[in-house]
C-alpha cells in the first residue's frame, strides 16, 4: 500500500483562501475513501456471482473473476505498469500484480481476486485512519484568520476589513466578540476572555486586559477589544505554527529513513527468492511446477512491505499531531526520536525557570543623588532597548512620573552591549547602566552607601563617569510549576538537570537551591553558554545515550538552542530562539516538557511494536508458505490484517 502521509496539509497558510473555502485537493482527499468504497462494492458483485456459478458455468465464472480482478485491482495494475516504464520496477504494486496474474495462470481464480479484494479493504481502512490522524493537524489551518478590522483611528469604531497580510506594526485593530484575533498585538482598550486552546492546549478561557499581549489565532470572548499590532502577519504566532508544521515532513526520523532504504532492497530480493522457489524445487524434486508457482505467489503476496511503509511514518505523523493538539510543536519525526532518549536537560533561568516578568523592587542611591533621579536616568538610558529588564525600569519610571527629576535632553553615543549593559553621553557626562560584569570591566569602586546590598536579587548598577551613583534591584519570581516539573522530569529518568544563566551567581544560586538543580553556571555570555553546554554534553552516561535538551527563550539563547541535541523554546520567545529550536511550547507552560518526553517515548515504543509485529508475522507466513502449509487466502488476510493492526496501533497516539 502506498505511503500517503504528508505533513503539507492542504496547502497550509494559503493567503488566497476566502472564508469557508475548501481546497479542491482537500475535498478530493476527503472523498477518496468513499470512491474506493464504491468501487469495492461494484467489484464484489461479479466476484460473489462467480463463486456461486463456478461449478455450473465455469467459462462465465472465469469472465466474472477477471472482471472483478480488473475492477478491484485497476489502480494497482496501473501503478505497476507506470513504474515499470519509468524504471522503478520493484514495489508493492509490482508484487501484487505479478502474484495475481500468476494465480490466474495456474487457475486459482478466487485467490487472484481475493488478493485485490482484501488489498482494497485494507486501503479503505488505512485511508480513513490517515485522514483521522491528519485532522488533528489540519485543525491548525482553521486558526488562520480570514480578515482584520483595521480602525481609522483609536477613538472611533470605524474600520476597514482587510486581509491580515495587509496589516503592519502600529495598526489598530477592532476585535469584536467571537472573532478570531488576526495578528499578534497589545490590548490598548477593553477587556475580555480569549480562547487559546488551539494554540496552547489550555482548555479554560484566559482573562485579558489593557497592556496585555494577545496572539493571532486566539478567539475573543464576550468583550470588545482594540489592539495595536506589534508584528506583521508573517511573524505572528499562527503563521510560525503553520510554517513549522509544513516543514516537519522534511525532517525524517531514523526509523523512517531506515524503512525507505529497507524497502529499496527488500522487494527485489523477495522477488528473486519467489522466482527461485517457483523454478528450482520442481526441477530438483521432479515435481509439478503449478504447486511451487502457487507457493511463490503466496510468498510475493506476504512479502509486500505495506504495513512497514505505512505504519512507521504514520506513527510519527500521529505523534506530531498529538503534540500539536497539546500546544507542543515538533519540527520533525527525528526530534520525537530524540525526545524519547533525552537523559539530561539544561535550562536557561530568566523567562524559563522564572516568570521573566521583571519589576523594580528597590532603588539605592549615593547621598548626593535621589532614588527618583537614579530611576529617571536609568529609564532614559534604557529608552531604545526592549529587553525585559529595560521595559520594567521604563514602566516603573512611567508609574512614578520621575521624568521631572532630570533636566537633560542631550543624549549621544548610545551603545547597547549584550551581556554588559548600555551606555551613553548625557549632558557632558558618561553614563553606564549594567551588571556586575560592567562594574568589573571598568574597575568601579562600590561606595560605602551601596556596599553590602542583599545579594539574593539581580542588581543593575548606574555609573556616572567612573563613579557608582546608584543601584536598582530587579525581582523575578520562579514559575509556580517549575518545582513540580523538575521533580516529574527526575521521575521520568532524566539523570541530570543543569542551569546556564547570564545572571549573577547569588541570584542564580537562590533559584538552584529552591528547585534542587544538580549543577549551574552563572554570569555567562551567550558564547560561554555554548561552551558549558558542550562540556555537559560530552560527559559519558552509563547505560544510555547522551541526549541533551536545552530549554530557553531569549535572543541570546539562539546559539545554544541550535547546538543542543534538542532545543526547546516557548511560543512567546524571541524569533531567533523559535527559529533555532527543534520543539516549540505554546503558552509558556514548562510543565509540557514532561508531556513531550512521554509522547516521544510512546511514539518510539509504538514504532518498535509495529516493526516487530509486521516482520514477525510475515516471516512466519513465509515459512509456512515454503513448506506448503499456507494458502494465498491466509497470506492476503495476514498481510492486510497486520497492516490494519499496525495502523490502529499507531493511531493510539491520538487518544486524548
């Protein structure tokens, strides 16, 4: 049976689709099982009639048998002939055609038709199974918004209905109750509850209000919202989801690659063995050829690699579909393999183990400066930056309205140094705002007023010229679900959990102590994260493969996400992180890591079960056929039966 599995679901993300429009390709695919079922019913009529009249009217019965054989097997015969003329001789269609023609020649008419009959039964059920597994991923296409209501101005409710691709960052959109949010944006007016279940797997509606982020593909509840677009459609959450799903089929698992190579040499070898079985024994044993040709036909039928060719890709297909339904986007079957083998996990800290929702908790200043001035200067320096810490400082300054604490408008030579901080010249003074690394680099002496600050938080230091004038403490809370998640990962057999962070050692140590992490490295630059990850990856593991997962969400995590055996990012992560990751978790729920690993292991187990089941039963029937203890009916039934069992076993992955 042909491998019909493809993750390029119905031209995902086609920009020209109108609302409610179904692609002709999708319609044809959905109708295909019904067409086959109709042909099956038409073909079975002459077959049954031939069985009834065979003894009384053998010639008429022969005509009916041939007619049934052609009706039921026309697609198999056509594919065999087409590939014959294109030079691709050996495949399952060739085996079926040769086997049934041989059965007709030696007078086994019912058996010849039975091969095609049971084959078509298997095809119908397998088409239904594939469509069932495909539907879990096709649901993602329904997330695509068909239009956006672009407001003329922020004060009114007049709008133009446009395609989502036409909107640009800064546009204001009106989202009415029940409508799908067309682009990622920030709520500027209104409150509601939004349904993110299709994106994140979260079943409960999520409350949303002013200044909160909404994602494209979510459904607005009962409130009226106005949002400001902050990303073009091509960079929105839903566009990225569909792109990743489309690309997943290009990344084959080891098992899929093995099956492709296996089928390439398996079929020719079985054809040669069948030919030898049909010719050599009767010559050596001086027996009639008909009996050995019949055994060779049985061998050809049972040797069809249909079950393997279909069930292995279907297992990965179902695994990716099941993950998508839970808000976990796997970029290919090979990453499901790696999920099954993960034995150590390395986390970034900020925004991964912690909430990444920074707030200014303390402001310290030397005696000739006020806390308002320190905060105002910090906000001024962070003005061009969109780093989460910079945003928290600017928000605090806006709430306290400290801009009047300064009279300075002349800012020059602005420089943002990732891993250190920012600097600029303001009113003829040089200012630096950064972390401990920045202080050490500039040999800044900590004055007595700021000496001995509590070290369990993250401090940002403000330097004027070469003098430290203030410090701002930034707080970031540990995710509520982080402790339970790490405990569950240990229960799953993850041998080592580590943390790499650019944060100061004291702040990192506090997180490690609370979450019982095995080891950590703090104060790292992005390049150093890669070095320490490689150290962890190089350590030998007892009785297991050394497969290392890295979980992060920042721009500076992109290199280490790409270097890890399996990179995991959150859906709200920076674009660079999402692009570098192999797995994307929508909704920022770190608890889905355990679900991901369980799903990977379940997929791997089902693939192994299918391979053992298929090859084991085929070898048994082949041995019985060679010694004459199996007929062609049993061979056909076993071939179709094992294919259906393998398919149904694969579809267990889609159970909720």
